């Protein structure tokens, strides 16, 4: 079993849960060996979603959103709420039979406390040795790559741990000089500075330029970037964050992000905030690049307006009742006047912080002060479809990857301090 | 006190309720005195017949007081007295309430001192203007219901006398910020005697929650003055004090820790900190309240109704119809305060369920059942008759019915 603090256990369980998107959770290995981790991971996803909402009037609607956006199976929903109820994260749960109708939200304000209590719940679930080892390895690799043979896993569990870890994308493998190296996409996500430092040490100009380009334009849509293929490969390799959104034509657009400038807590224990911020960033970039003839000129201006108390932005005439990604993520709500509708921020602290972080990311590479046309972004924000977190972007990116192994190897070697440059 | 005095107090309570405030009857003011053998350690200055409280973020805590008497004598003295009580408590308005027509000179004096003088005719006009036929007022803030509440709370075992002394006098004697920690301490000390199966248990706990929420809204005022942008810093100063006080307490805590270490080892050495062990929960509660502080008065009014409702075994009705969803958040905030007290003082958790059952109708969305079968957040258009409760107009539509 790993010697992890409870908050780290729940954080990694949440990571693994997100990584299992598009993976058959009923496969024998995952279903039997990952039950506690999946349950706590789902509880973490739901807790982060409901945090700050106070009252969930329609739990059945949340169940639909949880299935669509949080990968919480509809059959697991009641069990997840039951676990949250045991931990006092929800109260006054009203049920009709087994069906949950409504409840009060009482998730701790502090993410450390939230994940800490969920970590204790993980222990209470009687986790298997494999999932204990898996969480330990994922956490260890989030601090830096390691030779596969050096990972502290009991021999009997090694094969299963690595299989589940790679299946969930939480463990990436690379062969360097005949040695298998394991690394975690969360390393680059949680330690962007280390990647930057490593890039400075290796002789792969195009990688360095690609990273620099993303810093100049956070949320670069891969399909329109001249470095799109390379960025796709970096996302696939798990060394760059690539949240994604479904486009109106049903294809998936990945947005490259290098989340520099945030404190270590935002990159780890407060990651739900960053994930909300990346969702906002992806949405405005979608509006900026795929808004048609009325594309958004200034995402920053729109988001600044959204932060003003009670301000309604992104008016649109034809999508009054259409539910969009940010609404499903609990970030905005709809407002209507006549035939037009717009969005308002659901104004609690986490949402305000997330929009502020999105603005910080946008501002990192841009100086934007003009008032933009909101129609394009409105379409993007209101577009139906699914948002996917950065770890969930790895699998689709892998399907298109062309990156030469030696370039990636150089990067990993530099990170590990084995570089030859 | 005569029954007619009580009728006046209840009339003023209803008037204050209808004006949007929350009220408490018979509040004792006084101070602690040096403890001597066989003598009480506190003395009363006076008592207030009716204290009304309102809170709004723009104006902070507003207090109003009413003096209700049926006697015809000493009107001028009572007006001077009322002015003094207003100054002492920081009340913004004072009401002198009498049954008989007030002399013109008394009205002049009241006007000069900023006191509102109400004889029977004025009072009836006030209540008429405020629509005293409000169902909440008729159903719960009436004489029999309030008497039943009073009888229940006075029927508690003698072991709870100390807690009652805190409720009725100690709370009002303490510097206001001290009640954030004094109330949990008083309840925890009485925990073993708080038998949740007794009919007085829930009314008592809800009444304590009302007192705690009142202490919290006063803290909100202070927090806003100390550090508007970071309520956690404000709360820390409210609970611990300024930097000088914190350093003093840190030094005392360090000395205590040294003392404990020097003592022979025991099984349990108490943790020594400048904040109480439930501070994280308190911080959570304050942040929630701060975020929704415009609804704090709704929460206070919910608790006021709930304690009477619990004593009379009836549900709390909804009392706001303009924005139902917002109001339900106020009911939920009241539940948060009850939950905090139950968790912090480790009371029987069934009390929480009973409180939530009691206030369920007050906080329930009446359209839940109509939309539950077919409402989903992913459907692109609402079905006929379905209300989009995630949109502002949906909320208004629901609240307006």
C-alpha cells in the first residue's frame, strides 16, 4: 500500500477515474481491482462539481450531467451520493425509493479537506493491493519519470498495475536505451517549469518552439495551428495539457495549454479549479476560431464582462433553451429576455476564480482590451457537446500521433537529468 | 408581566416579522459581577420586551427594540429608559407600545428622543398596513403556538439550567464575538443531558441555532470591515483578535504545550491551539454565509419559525414567494447552522433529519414533482410545461407561482 496522505490518495483516484474515460470499466481487471478507486474518483468528480451550489433541486438532472460530463455511470450515481452523504458532503437527501430527488450540498470549502476526507473514505472501502500500488505509482510519477524496474510495486501486482495505469493513461511508457521508462502526464501538468527547463537542455528546437508558441497563445486549437501535429504529439505523449471540446460538426478539437504561473496547489490539490479554467479557456477559443463569420475578437473582454455581478453576456437569439458545456459544468446559467438568451456566471468563489484563471492564461500571451463581438463565443459556450479534461485528451491525440520517439526520449532524459546534450 | 403585555409583545413580533425582521422576546441585559459565596455572579440591568433584528449587506445588522406595557404610569420615564436601551444595544429604532392613548407631551418627548410612540390605534394601523392576515403570522406567531414553545422549553430537566442561563442571560452578557465559541462550549457541556427523544430537544437546538446565527451575522459585519476580500482573515481576527491578541494567545499556547510536555505522560494530552478544534467547520460555515449574506435574514427567520413549529409539531411553511429558489438557499443556510451545532457539539444526528423534515416544505421547489420525470439538463428544448430551473427566468417563473 502506498504511504500517501489521504488527500493525495483521493486526488490520484480522481485522476485515474478521469483517465478511465473511454475504457471499459466492466473489464474484469478494472471492475474487480479498482472498485474503491473508481468510487472515490467519481465522488471526487461529483464533489468538485456540486461544491458551492448549496442546493441541488433536481438530482436526476445532475445524474444526467454526471454521466455525460463526469463519467459517473448512472447506475453508480446513488452509490456516489451515498458515499458523499456518509462524509457529510451532502445532506437532506430526498429519495423516492432508491431514486434521489434533491439534496443539500455541504462540501468543505477547502480542497485539501475535501480530498482528505475522500481519501479516508477510500481506506474505508477496503481497497485492493493493486489499487493501492497504482495510486502510489501515479503519485510518484507525478514528481518525475522513473525506470519501470525501479517502481516500488510488489512483483505479483506489477503487471496489473502497469496495465491499468497505461490503460487509464495515468502511466506512460517509453523505451530509452533499452530501458523502459515510466512517466505520468500529471508530471508535466503539475510541473510545467520542469518541462521548460528540460526543453532548454535538449537540442530539439521545434519542441521548444512549440512550447513557446503555446505560452504565447494558451489554448491553441490544434486543427488550425501550423504546429498542430507536433502539439498533438505532445498532448498524446502526455507532456502538454490538451483539454478538448466537441465541435459543431461532432469532431473533437484539442486545445494545447501550458498552465504556467499558478501555484503548486492549483496544479495539484486545487486542480478542479484549473480544470474549470481550462474548460472556459477552451470554450472561448472555440468561439474565437470556430464562430463562423462573427467570431469572437476578444475572449478576455467577454470573460471580464462575465465576472461582473449579474452581468449577462453572449446574447443569442436562437439557442434560448439549449444547454451548453459551461452550463453543464455548473459555471454559467441561462438568462432570457424575449427571444434572446444569454449567460450569467453562477457566481460562487470557485467559478469566479476559474474565470479569473482563464483570463490570466489568455493574458499571458495576449494584450487584449478591445470589446469583442460575443456572438461567436456564444455559439461555442452554448454548443451542446462534451468537454474533456487534459488526461482525456491523450487517447484521441495518440490516435493521430507521429512524433519521433527519439525527440520524446530526449525530453524525458532531460527531465530525469540523464540528458546527453 | 400580564397576558395583555404578552399580547402586545406578540403583536409587535408579528409587525417586525411582516417588516422582514426576525425577533426575540424578553431579552435580558446585564453584566457579570465578582463571584461571592451564595450570590449570583451576574446582575440584570433590565430586560427588553421585543428585540428585532434585520441584516442586509448594504446596511449590516439593524436592531429595533420595543417596550410593551399596559400600565398608564411613568410613560415619560419609560421613554427616557427606552432611549438609553437603544444607545446601549445600538438599536436604530425604539417603539414605545401602550394600550391607552398617549399624552401629547409624551409623544413630543418620544419624537425628540427618536422613539416611535404607538398606542392601540397606531398599532392596529401598523398591523393593518402590514397585512397581519399573513398565513405564517396566523399559523405560528400567535399566542397559543408561542406559549406552547415557552412551556416546552421551561419543562427541560434541571441539569440543563446552566445551558438555559446561557441562552437567556449569558449569551447577552458576553462580548458579541465571544458567542462564536461560547455557544458551542455551552452546548457541548450540556450534551449528555440533551435527550433527543424529548419533545423539547429540537425546539431547544433550533433556538440555539438562531442565537448562533445572530452571532454569525454580527461577525459578518466585522468581517466586512476587517478584510472584505478575504473573509477567512476577517474571521480569524473576529475569533482570535488582532495581531497583538494573536501573539499573546500564541505565547500562552506555547507555554501550555511546554507545561504538558513537562508533565508525566498521560494517555491524552489536549491539543493546544489559539483556535478551537472546530475552526475549519466554522470557517466553512462563515464562507457559505458570506457568499450568500443577502439571504442570512431568510435563514434567521427560518430558524425563528422552526423553533416554534418544532414545539407545535407542525411544518414550517414557505414565507417568501418572490424568488423561491433564492429563498430555498436561505432555508438551506439555516440547515447549515443546525448541522454545524450538531457536528461541533456531537449531538444526536437524528436532530438534523428532523430539522430538515420540518423545513422541507419551506425550502422545497413545488415543481420538482412536475418536472422530475422528464427534465434533463441535456435536452435541447424544455418540454411543454417544464420549467428550466437552471435559468433565471425559470427560477422567477417557479418563484412567482
